[in-house]
């Protein structure tokens, strides 16, 4: 043993290359040289003079070869040392001995390098596969826009990368954040199906969502964080859960497990899957953003069209259907309906509008109890309700009409009118959870529909009110212009009532001797009702006639005043009644009764309309009663006017008649008037030659021309004075133009002289001359005389003055003389010439002028 160990230590296998090189050099140099020296000595070769040179050459070449081998071996040793010190080699599990042969080290290192190269090659191939999968996934987003297909492909590639055979993709439901929805599944069979909902709280996947990091479970049976109860969800005991993270949130998870290979997952699997999941999340988010953008564009386009519809002339059902069509362009639904809370029966809700492509169990007009219904919840909270799965929600009476094959989800929203939610909009779809992602748009659409329907309702109400007012005006016009054939008037009025209030039947009853009898009716057997009478207080009509009040009964069976014998008599079934009294001069003369409002109940608006019509009818009936008396009075007045207007001006007749009607008599009054006196010169002497008949004829012709001019300029002829007359301007109605009117009449009279003169020359053979005097002054005007004979005339000094001025016209043919008072009272500039009053009796100190005409102003007038 002591000998063996030293030999072992000196063994070349245990030494490095330098030692082995020395041994080899000794073997190849020392012993051959010694043998050659021995042979040289034995055979006396050393004596040769060239031997020393030969030996020196051998030694030089030997040492040169040794030096070259030494350098080569040094390089091998350096390489061996570098390989030994390399982290790549040192990281291997097997350690190298410091005395190990460098060549063995190199060989061993190259073996390790080859092994690592093979492993690296496999990793590169795997990485290439990963990149290929990522490339396929990235290219897939340009081929399909179906997020479900993207998720399925991602799951398929993840199973390939992780060498797994069971997996699923679960996305969080936006409509229900407390649940996952399975969007892709491979290898789970019947355990998990597409669209299955997994509760968030009970699922292990929630930890990956909450922590936003992958979850690796090596053995769920021994993992203290979980329990065996979760095993059926994954099918194996080891699995990995990768969160699908977008730029904003974790939208779901991807789960993988192995059923065939019973190996556990490690974090290396997570590293392999991370790029794939990140790319899938990026692609999923882009698709979601693209779809969201497209949805926003559709919504914006729909909103623009809805605004146009609201501002259009569409009304009622047409408007409702048009807006729903625009909503349907954004969200595909199969059914829509509007439910209305019945106003007078607040515990019931009615289907007012319904549109469906499939037959429903109940349709328009169906009623349901409001209590405990989805509509009650929506109306009370004034907020929309989304039912993602009707099968899980549980049936309610108001949604029972949706219980047809295929309906799976619905959206319910309140519709407000006047700030009060009284209607409910229902949209239903054959798909699950289709309304949640469009909730904001749907809520806006509901508000818009509320506004549109309220606007339509208001416009319809305005149009209806205008129609009602037009009908009332027509009735009033007919009643006002009628010939008081009351039978025709009442028939027309009742026909108008049927149109404007929209009822099934109606009747008009008149009160005679404290009993109501049917005067007219529509849609009732009038022949049967003709002899039927109602006593005061009997039935609703009798109650209204007795009390003089309006009565509305929308459920006559509950009314104690209802009188069913009329229905039994006519065969008509009365459900609701509106009855108003016809009142004239504070007493009831009849009633109007309408029966069974079509499409609803009687309202206060109906009552107001019928009361207005009843008021018009009462006036017409009262007018009919007074018509004969009015006709007689009118005929009497026309007789009076026809007689007296020949002698008295129209104004005087009006004043007398109106004074008698009002109880105020025409009394004397002091007024400032302008008086005109007209006289024919030399006519008195001719009357004896002409005779009375000829004289009257000529005077009537003269007075017809001249009197017409007086009336034309708002004057009246006060009295005739043989061959002349006295006219007044300013009575009975005064104005600032009285003096101007008298002057205008006088000037036209002067112009009319040739016309009168032609007649006189033709009839008498001589020409005619006149004289006109005009004076303005304060006189007393009124009725003078006694009860048997009264005259409307004037008295006072100005009257005498105008007659004295008439005497002055004798010296001036066809002259018009005016006093200074008249000249000052005139508002226009006059062309006058002063006339001397020296020889005139009673005209001392009074200026008199001859009127030549009017002065022209600058503008030629």
C-alpha cells in the first residue's frame, strides 16, 4: 500500500499536460541519446570530428521541438482553464478536478457544450414555435373580428405551448361583475360548457384577477390555499391560471391543466405563456375597442336620426315605431311594448302599444296587476332594469306576454310625461345579456322617447283642442245663423258631440213639466225612447237635472244613481256616463248625456267641452224662445225708421229709438252749431202762375239735389221754408269739421246750380238764382212741441242772424255769405271778400264775407 500510493501519484494519468510532456520528452530524447552515446563509445564513434556537431544539432532540434510542443500544450492548458472557469460550464452539476488532464477537461467541456447546445436548440425551436403561434394569432386579428374565435385560438395555442390538454377561457360579465362567463373550452367535456356562468366568489380564478398575476397550483389536493371542492372545475390536480390583462383592467382568465401527463406546472410555463396571453389580451382589447367604436358610430348615427324624427311631423304610433326602428339599428331585439299605468285604476297596468314578429299570448289592451310587477319596480325607482336571463329572474304578471319560445332577456325603462313616470318601455331579445353594454344609449333613448311622446301628446292635445274649439265655433256659428229650426240644430249638435268626444252613444233630454223627455239621440233606439220620461232625480240624467251639476261616472255599476231600465228598454249596455245640465236664465231646461267613452274614461276635459256645447245650446234655445218677439220688434222698428227718415235725419231717428230702448229721452241741449240757409230768389211770385202741383214737383227736384249735398257732408235739414230750407251741421253729433262741412256743402250747391237751372229752364222757361248764408253760433237744440207734435230743431239769436244774412244775398246773385264766426271756425284757408253790413238790419257791428272759394296751399290742395 505504501508503495502503491507513490506510484499512483506519479502516474501520468494523474498529472497535467506539462508533466506528461516532460515524461514524453525524456522517453523520446534522453534514453535514445544515452543509447547513442553508449554505442558511440563502444564503437569509437566519439573520435569522429563531426560527432560533436551532430550531437549539438540533435540537441538543438530536440529542444526546438520541445519548445514548440510546450507552447502548444500551454495553449491547450489555457483553453482548458478558460473552459473550467466559464460560468456556462461551471453552472453544470458535475465539478471538474483541478488535477484532471486538460484534454479530458476539454473533452468533458465539449460534451457539456454539446448537451447545452442541444438543449438550447430545443429551446430555440420551442421559441420559434411560440413566435409562430404569436404570428398566427396576430395575423388572425386581421382575418376575423370575432373575439370568441380569438379566445379559442389563444386557448388552443396555450395548450400547445404548455404541453397541456385541458383548458378554458373565462371572461368577466359586465352586466354581472360577480360572475365569469365561459367563452372557450377544450378537454372539459360536460363539466364546463360555453356561456356557463361561474361565480366569481367561489372560483379560484378570482385570485388571478384580484392579484393581477398568474396563479400556479402544483397540487390542489395539498395546496393549503384551496380545497378538493374546486377539482371538478379543472379536471386535474395541477393547473395554471393566467390573467387576461388589457391596458385598463383584467377582463378574464385562461386556465390550463394536464390530464394525460401527470406533471406539475412551473413558473417556466408562465414565462412561456405570458407573451401569448399578452398578445391575446392586446388583440382582444383592440377588437373590443373597434367594436365599441363601431357601436358608438351606430349610436351617434341613430341619435342624429332620432332627433330628426322628434322634430318631424310624425305622431303617436308612427313616431313610436320610427324611434324603435332606430334603437333596433343599434341593438337587435325581437319585441317591444309600452305599458301604461291606468290613471283611475292605479293598481292596474295596460299594454298600450306592442310590436312583435312572433305571436304573443296577450296583446294590446291587456291589463295586469301593478303590485309586485317589474313595471312597479321601474316606476317606483324611476330607473331602468335589465334582466339578462328571464329564466332566472322569475315570472311577473306584466311580463307574462313575453313568455314565448326564444325570449331570453329584456330591458325595462320608465317613460316620463310632465316629470311623472306613468309609462314603461319593454324591449326583449332572444339572446342573453345583450342590453347591458348599451345601457347608457338605451337610457338616453328612453328619455328621448319620453320627450317625443310627450311632445306628440301635447301637439295632439293642441290639435284636438283646436278641433274641439273649431267644433264649438261651428256649433256656435250654426246656432247663431240658424233659422231656429231647433230639430235640425239639435241633430247637428249631437252629431258634432259624437265626433269630438268619441263616444258610443248620446242623447239630449229637455225638461217639460218637471219631467225629462228625449228630444234627440244617436246610436240609441229613438222610437223606443220617444215616449219615455224621467222624473227629476231619477237616474243620472234626472240627478243632474235636479241638482244642476255635471256628473261623470266611469263605472256606472257602482253608481247609486244609475237607472238600468233604459238599457233594458233599448238593449244598449252602459259602462260609463258623462252628463251636463243645460241651464238658461238660472234654471235647468234639459241635459246632454253621452255614453261609453271609446279608448278610455271620461275626463274633466270632456266635461268642459260638453259644458261649453251645452251653454251654446242653452243660448240657442233661449234665442229661439225670444225669436218671435225680436222679429216683431225689428219689424216695428223698421216701420218707424221707414216713416220718420223721410222727415227726420237717420241720426235723429237712431237717437230717439236708442233713447227709448235705454230709457234715456232726447232732451234739449246747448251746442255750437253751424247753420246754412238756402233760398231761391224770385220764386214766391211764380207759385201763383205754376199752381200748387207744379210748384211741389219743382221744389222736390230742387230739394232732392240740395238736400242730398247736405246729407253728404254730415248735415241735417232742420226745416223747409217754402222755397228754401235751414240745415244744421253739428247736431245731434258735433265735430271740429262742422263749419268746414257746411262750407263744402255750400260750394257744391253753387256748382250744382247749372244742373238745377237746366231743369227750371226746361220746365218754366226761366233761370234760377239762389242765395246761401252760413253762420256759426251757440243755440239750443232738441225736441220742441208737445206730446202730439214734436220737432227736433234749433232756437236762438244765431238762427235769426243767419236769416238776416240771407236778406243780404238778394243784391249778390248766387252768392255765399259767411259770418266772421264761421270764418274763424273753419279749419281750412278761405278765399273771401268782406261785404258791407251798413244797410243790413240787425247786422250792425257784425262782419260778413262773400265766400269765393278755398285758398290753395303749397302742395296744391
